[in-house]
C-alpha cells in the first residue's frame, strides 16, 4: 500500500514538473511573439511618422511652388514626391489592416502629382487663370485632404500601437507572474521529488536491515551493531572512550516450532514468529537489540557491566514464553532454548555468534532452557572434533568398535529372553571410551547413520552365528532420533535382514520417547515400515520423556522399557513401586510386553514379579559381556535363574 502511494506521488510529481516545464516553454514562446509584434509595430509607427513628415514636407514645397513657381522648391519637389510615393507604397504593403485606405491615399497622391505638373505647365504657358482655377479647385483641396488623411492614419496607428503596447505589457506581466508561479511550483515539485527519493532510499535501507515478517533487525543489521559494540570494547581496552559494558549475545531458538509449521501450516507459523518477536522485544531493556537471524532463531545484544546480565535477561525471555500463544482460536505452547556468550579480547562477530549458538544447541539437546558458553566449551568443541575424527577412522578400520551384549531375563521362567547390543569403543591410545562420550558426538552428525548400520551388521551377524550354533537369541539395537527419522533407514534394515538371513522377529529396534515426539508423524511412519518387516519395536527409557497416553496408544510398538530411575529402589519406595505397577498395567492393556532396566538386587526382582513385569535386565543378572563370553555361558550351563 505504501509503495503504491509512493509510486502515485512520484508519477504526479513528474506530471507537475513536465507541465511546469511546458508552461515555461509556452510562456517564453508567447513572450517572444509579443516582443516581435511590438518591434514590428514600432517599425510600422516609424514608417507612418516618416510618411507624415514627407507628406507635410511635400505639401509645404507645393505651397512654396504656388507662391514662387520658378523657385528652387520646384526642383526639390520632384525628389520629395518620389520619397513620399515610396513611403505610401511601403505603408500599403505593411499595413494589412488599413491596406485599402493606404492604397487610396497613394492613388490620390499620384493624381495630385499629375495636377501639380499640369499647374506648373499652365504657369509656364502664361495661363494664369487656368492655373489659379486648378489650384483652387483641385490641388489645394487634394493636398489638404491627403495630409489630413495621412495624419489621421498616423494618429490611428499610434493609438493602435499604444493599445497593443499596453496589452503586451499586461500580457508580459501575466507571463511574469505565471513564470514566477511556475518557478515556485517547479521548486516545490523538485523538493517533493527529493523528499520522495530520500524516503524511498530510507525505505530501501530499512528493508535491507529489517526482517520483513517481524519488523525486527535482520542478521545483517545485527552483525553491524555487533561490530560497533566489539569495536567499542576494543577501544575501551586500549584506554579510549567510555565503555557501556561488555557485549553479550543471547541466541534464542523456539523449541517445537517446526512441528507448528508442519502441522498447522506456514501462515500460523509466521503469525507465531511475529508474536514471539514481540514478546522477546517486550522482555528486554530499551537499549538492548533484538533481531531475527532467520527461521525460528532470534538474537539479543546486551551491553552491561554486570557479568550475570545474560542469565537475568535469559530468565526474563523464558518467563515470557510461559503463557501460551493464541492464534486463530488455537492455543499453542512453546518453550525456548537460550545460549549466551560474552565477548572476550579478540572475539569477532562470527566467533561470538558461534559460541552462543553452541551453548544454545547444548541447552536445546539437554533441555536446559539456558546455557552460557565458557572457554571450557571451546576446549570441549576441539575435543569433540578430534573425537569425531577418531571415530571416523575407527569405523574405517572396523577393529576398534565392538559390541557387548546384556542378557534380558524372562521373570516368570528365568530363561534368556534376548540380549541388548551395546556399542563399545577401545581407542588405540586412550583406551576404552564410554558410549556416553562418543554417542552424543555421533548423533550430532550424519555419521550416526553409518555407525548404526555398522552396529546392525555386527549384531545380526552375531545373531546368525548363535542361530547356527543352535541358540535362537533375539537382539535389541538402540537407534538414535536422527537415524529413526531418516527416510532410508527402514530399507537399510530390510537389506540387513536379507543379507544375514535372520528373521525379522529376532531383531528389536529400541527408540526413545524423545525420538518419537520430536517428529511424531515421521517416527510413526518409520516404525510401521520397520514392523512390516517382522521386526519388533520398543520404546526405551519410558517415563523420562513427555509422550502422552494418546500417542502411546497410536504408536506401532511391541515393548515398553521402564527407565532405571523408576526401577531402582522400587522395592522400598512405594512411590516408585506405584509408578512401575501402573506402567506395567498400562503396557499390558495396550498389548505390550514390559521390560525393566537397571535391576540390581533380588528385592527389586521380587517386586517386579509381584507387579507382573515380563522381562528384566541389569547387573543382578549379568553385566554387558562379549559375544564369546555369552556364548560360553550358553553352551556350558543352564539359563540364568533369578
């Protein structure tokens, strides 16, 4: 709307400017015509004055001739008569308005010459009476009439000339005012055009630095502000200028925004981003800068001498999202993850943003809400990169990664119900590295897909070996969120089963609640495709996530694994025992088998049997062991009894 108005204004200004210029050109043309007409009219007036003078002179010469026929005036008269005749002819040519009258005067003047000549001839022939009669009856009346008519024409022309001069002066005055008005209009038009161009440039500059959706500064503008803030910090460290406080960046990410976009549509997502930006802006101080970096990521620049300002503002931001968003009668709950980084000597904008992003990602992954970046994080990042390189090399060689298997025991019979495959890594120089260290590093990259495929290969090959040895042992394999949501994962599972010749029901894929709830639709589709292969599916660490009863009912599952945090101590904790009992009942009602993790004593085993739990695993039965150790226990003895 605003752009259209500016276009109309620019067009109108262009039309006014063109009209003013055209008027100025036409006015100049008209003024030139007036000047030319006045010049021509002045020439005509001069011609009439010359004619009147010559006519009067000729008449005086005629009168002198009448008084003294033999005087010198007789000789002058012929020359003056010719001049008067030429002047009359010229007047007849130039005076188009009175051309007939001028021609009549010229004709009478020509006849007067004939009569004067006849008069002189009669005097020369001594015909005095005839000469006097001709003089009285023809010459004197004709001369008097001609002179009077010439003088009348002169007066008339002078009057016309004066009137035209006055009209020309009035017209010139009007043109002068018109040109002055045109100049003023042109000047105003140019000023308005300049204002419009300045407004247009300002709008372009604003568009270049403003996020069009939220109206907040965009990444480019935020980067420029950050550069100035870091430059001020540098000057302060050199002892120049007043320091308003060290620069701190908060990066803010909307948790679950992708689900809103996918399930409710981009229009609702855009409206949500607008409201989120408004809440963030309202939660900070007036001089703080809030920007949208892109997608669902925002950033805040803080300047303060308080080293804990990041935590204080971060708490405000989190509190602003405690109330749900209401859009088109929809109520949407969102949380945020905030990462903070304070500038240090030598930091650049890119470095500071990277630090804040790293902290924010940690806060998001661990559901901390807020995380501050520290120098230790840089060391951790370097160590993670080195660890990732070593993992890639380990998978290339295939000699360092192995699997240990923890038995799962059927509580009702004490028989071996299956095993859970657990990855182990023995580094050539650092020795054994805990899965808690290297698995999160893998899950942050696409390398997790290759790692999962390698674990599946080893697990199914071992299941094949046990089957060939007469032991049918189902194997459970843990699958990360990233792998579960990978569209090609079910096809790779099918290929692995076909390669190894293992039936689908000898493999169980374990996923966490978080894996499913991060993208329920994709996760459910993947689990359905996996189950269609005959593979069992299990939800691991149940109770630690946030899956609802509705989702649990809809999920294509075969097994529910209760997290060790509820199992541990349940024999002596009525609260935990009630939670486990209700979970077992829920699982059975949904047609699922229930597995308890972290069983470490006989009292817990008894409590699990009492509530009807199906399977248990933990140190009480056996620690994770190598395939050879498990094979040896199978071939040499009886199944582990409770």
